[in-house]
C-alpha cells in the first residue's frame, strides 16, 4: 500500500464519516506559493478555492509569514484576553473603522461559527426574545445555534434549536412563484412575504435577521441588490436588528464593496467575519454597535480569540489587502472570468447559470433533458478540472453547483489560465455525456 493510500485509510479509521473529502481520490496538499499548491505526489494546481475562501491573499505571503515569525520570536504565543493584547486592539481599530457601523466595537473568536453564535447572543439578549429571522438556503455554521439559523438539509442534522427561527425568501428565484420576475418585482414579493411572516408566524418581538449577502454553502446564490435595504425598512419599524454574515463576503472579495452588504446600501447593526482575515490562521469575530456589544451583563472571554499569533497574521493580511487595493483586483479579475464563462455558457446545455461577483463565482448544473439539478455533472467538472491542474469547490442546495473563490492576489495570467481550464473542462464534460 502506498503512503498516500495508507493516509486515506488512517483518516477513515479515526475521522468522522461525515467529514467529507473532495475528489474520488483525495489529495494531500504539502506546499504552496502564491495562487498554487502542490500535493504529496508532486502535482501542482492553480487553487480557485483556497481552503474554502480562507487563504485569501494566497500561500507563503512574506508579509504574513514575517509578522507571525516576529510574534513567535517574542516567546508569547498566547496570554488570553485577561491581558492587554496590542495586536488585538490594533486589529479591532481597523475593523471598526472599515465597518461603517457607528461607535463600533469588536469581539474576536476562532471561527465564523463562533462569530455567528456571538451575534445571535447579542441580538437575543438586547431584544429579550428567542425569535430570529434567517434566509432560506442559508448556512451559518456547525454549532447548535448556528445550525438553527441554517436552512439547508444537507448541513442540518436535526430541528432542535435554542432559537425560534422563521426563514425568508431572497435567494430562491428558481422557485416557480418567482420565476421570470424582475429584480423589483421579486423584491416587492419578498418584502410582502416578510410582512406576512411577521404578522402570522412570530409573536411580534423578533430579535434579528441574520443573512449572508452572498450565500456561501448555498452555491453563491444572492439576493438582488437592494433587497436587504427594503427588508431593513420593515425591520426598523419594529426595532428588529440586522446581522450581516460576512464570513465569506468580507474584505473586498466581491469587488464592488469592501463588505458584501455594501452592495445593498445598508449599514447593519452587526457584521460577523472569519475565514480570509487571517489568511489561514484561525480568527473570526463580530463588529457591532457599541451599545449592543456592551449590553451583556455577564463576564465573558474568548480563550484563543484575538490571540497574538492570529492577530499578527490578520493585521498583516488586512494591511496587505488595503495597501495593494485587492478589492479593485477582485473586481477586475472577476469580470474577466465571469464574463468569459457567460460567453461560453450557451455552448453547454447543462449549464443553468453563471453567477457571482468579483472573485466569488459559480457554475450551476442541471440535466438538460429534465431541468433537474445535476450534482453528478458538478462532480464531473470538479474531477476534470483537478486532472487539468485547477482546484475548485462544490455547493448549492442540491449539490449541483461548482463554486470558486480564487485568492484576491490572482494575476491577469492566472485568471486567463483558470478560465481556459474551466472552459476546456466544460467541453470535456459535454463530450463525455454525448
């Protein structure tokens, strides 16, 4: 048995069966530089999924590595939030300023799941109710409360929840009742539904709406621009808070705004973040209005949240994004790739939609005969792109969407290379099904 086969066997023996691995023959990544990674067998790939949107500015970035090495050299890897942490304060100052939230304060966690749990705690405490609104097809994490506001059966093990949750429309225009509507008509229908939910399904004391500007696990489905502004008008009438889950959409990835919610012209009461901020180092958090953040009466802490090593990486990453205007690069490279895919799409009858914004885009697959979602074709594209040296991800409510989020540092040449591999792979999948 090869060393690789042995590692896979060992993985299956000690890791949960539900811990999914990509590809029929899973790979082990052992090296990375820029936008490329190398597996244990020496194969090199252009990475269009970067650790599920986490290695945001690529691999082996000198500025991040050196910042972490400087912190390690002090001998202080961890002290806890019981002590002053300079890097934590500096990072919080930057995020508070960038958020646009009035009198903002920041609390750091280890992940997006923890960040969303914190936001839900803040909202339910402030409003003294367990009632929460969330979006259909959403995903907010794997913990008890986060699963409660997740609306995707593939990621939801049970209906138990500490929250009383009602789910709204907004990213489900494929449904028959919405098909063919303009953005304005769809927004109007969704707002009418929100008012109806508030009048019929709730007790009138809702804590918050939590929503992803672009749904990550949902396959990069998104509400039309302005929907959340229209929703917020209704929420404000009743004092309901708005939480924007920016775990996947933050830090300029969408190209058009630094946080995804900016495309709706809305400043939320809170934003949650994680993933790309540490460029691979574990960090997440909440930025919220100061009165909401300070409202809790009990003592709290986060043992590892805001630790010196992760905040050193995050400060360096955020500075790099701002100093190199990577938001503009995301807009430019995303336009190249999304535009190229849309131009090629009519040649492939199984491509239902090319969607996305900036360096966050997806291809949805359906059976051309029946119109039914086709996870099989999505899997076929994943395998084909891997064979050609490109790593991508998968998602969607029905598992029929290939989703991609390259590093924000993607070059013109790498964007062209990735687009070429995608179109070539679509051609191969098309030939194979004939």
